[in-house]
């Protein structure tokens, strides 16, 4: 089978689609290549395996892998043809048995060649490489069946990886066009989309949520992107700390239900402080129930959070109906979705995070962004790159130095968080437990703001 025959066979089985498709990267594309059904067409699967085997037979590698799930059967055939060992990484961490994340036999330091079906941005390939590298496997080369990216090769090269492809998008479009299987207009639409991927987006123009705009404006006015997590249990200590550090913060994150002496005087006093010191109130009540329940948790009960907190936190485990329960009939109220956590061993995974992003695209009027931690600058960058346009990132687990506490909380530095793309850092004990809280808050604010200005020149 030739490359041209392969493309035409894909066309016949409906693997080349045109319309509107949300990609793994979060981008909405006018075309889509779906190679998953190839496993039901032995001739096509055998043909592409032959083409790949010929493409990589002279490359230097010890073991071969495919990125689950689409590329695994392809990689299996190629490994068999080249008499090379096959390994693969579980999509989810194993919680039982041996706990092995890589299936198959390999030596530490083995060179692994990675096969995948497609490349759009390169982000998922880098994640794969880092996962294998943690297990002692060396990855230098990626081979994809179709390169549909505008600059995937360059993106991978920046990280020290080389991209090889069987066929690229332009070749596919030209072939389909020459066979009258696609219109000139559709070809132009596809090319314009591909070119647009690499162009910088002015996210500010895309923001419609008034509270998101308010927070961004307040960040500039106060020259602060510091959010204080004020987790103390008495009103006396709560307001004493606010008196010391309010001038340094852009937003206050509260847990009102941990106050031992909460009474009807707390909220009016908090609102007075908010006006006096010009900060936004963010109640970190992590709503995670059905719509009717959260409606009452938010608007009724002892705390009546809806009356005074402009932002709240939302878990999406209950589905998007939670947003209707919370916000239908409200004005000037918004949320941050918890899409990652900083505690070691938490159960939030990549699939859950992506579902959060999908919901946020549908409800930008009541979702301002996400709360999410990362273990490095690059990890945070990859995380934020998947956000819908116009969404902010609040990063917890930030201290002046890296570390881990006795309860499994993982910390990154202020600079790491901002360089990764955090719009605000969330700091709690790093300030609250300091001997000189005002001085410490000032250090956090200045370091975060200095880095933020560099990133937004």
C-alpha cells in the first residue's frame, strides 16, 4: 500500500471528517482524522504498519511503544514486523497488583521509539515522554501517521525530541483536492485554521464575564496577583491578619464554615474590609452536589454565601447541572472550577480536568477559570494551554521555596507558578504562620508581581 492509497482508504471508511470538532488540545477544528476504526479493517491496518515499519527500520531504538489507544494496535504490528520489543504505558495509574505503570520488559536507559496516530500541538507527546522518562526510559523520537500540526516538529525540537511523520496535512488536502473529494473552499478553511493555531490570541478581547474583567482590572490597579487563603478559626485572628496584609492582596479566599465564633456580624465586617482595602471576596466553599442541593447551600442556611461572595469554588463531579443550581437568577457571581489539586495522591485525573474545560466553554458567564497546581513550570504551561480562551488560572501550593509538608501538600515557588501561566497565586500558611505577616505578604506580592509583569510585557 502506498501513502496515497492509504489516504484514499481512510476517506472511504469515513476516517477523514469535516465539520466542527473539539480536539484533545481544546481547539475547535473544521476537520478531524479519526483513525480508531482502522482496527476493523485488516488491510488498512496492515498497510499502515508496513509503511511505518519501512519509515523507521533504520532508526536507533531498543523498544517500541504506541500511545493508547489508537496507536497501540499499530505499534504492535510494527514491533512484530521489526522484531522489536513492545511496551506501553497505562492511561491511568494502576492501584492494585504490582502497581506497574509500564507494561512489558525493558531495561533502565532503554531507548524507546513512540508511535502515535496524529499530532496537533505536541503537548500530549511531551507529556508521554516525561511519563516514560520518570520510569527510566529514554525517548528521542516520535513517529506519527499523520502530522496535522502547523509547528509540531518545532515544538518538539525545543524539548529535544524529533518528530517523524508518514504523511502531513497539506499532502492529504492536495490529494483529496486532486481527486475532487474536497472543495477548494474547504481546503482554504483547513489551511486557515492550521495557520491560526500558531498565532498569538488576545485573550482579553475574548473575556465576557464581568467578574473576570473586574479581577483582571483589580490585579493591575493594586499591582498584586496575590490571593490570601485566610484559614483561621476565630474572627479576632481573622481580622487582625486582614489589618496587617490587606494592602498586599487582590483577593481574599475564605472558608467561612471553619470559624468557631461565626455570627451575624462577620459578613458586614468582612464587606467593610473589602471596601476599605479594595480586595475581592472569594469563598472557597467547594460545591459538589446536585443542583437543587447546592442552590440551598449557596443561597440559604446560616452563611447565605451568594449574598456576599463574588466567587466560589465548584467541583464538576456532579455535572454541569450544578452551575444552574448555583447561578440561575443571580447577578455578578462567578466561580473557579477545581481542575487539579496540590495534595499528594489526590484522585483528580487528566480526563476529569478535560471535562471541566468542556463545561467551562459552555458557561463562560459563570466560570472565570480554574484552580490548579503543577509540579513544574512546564507542567503548569501544559495545563493552562488546554484552557478555553479567556479563562484564568489560580495556583495554590505556592511558597517562597519548594517543598512538601507533613500532610502531603506539595509546594512550588512563586516564580514557577507565574512563569507557568498562573494569573494569581494562592498563599495561606506561608503568610499566616510568618513571624512578620505584613512583611511576608509584601515579599510574596512583589515577587509574584515582578514575574507577572515580565510574563505580560
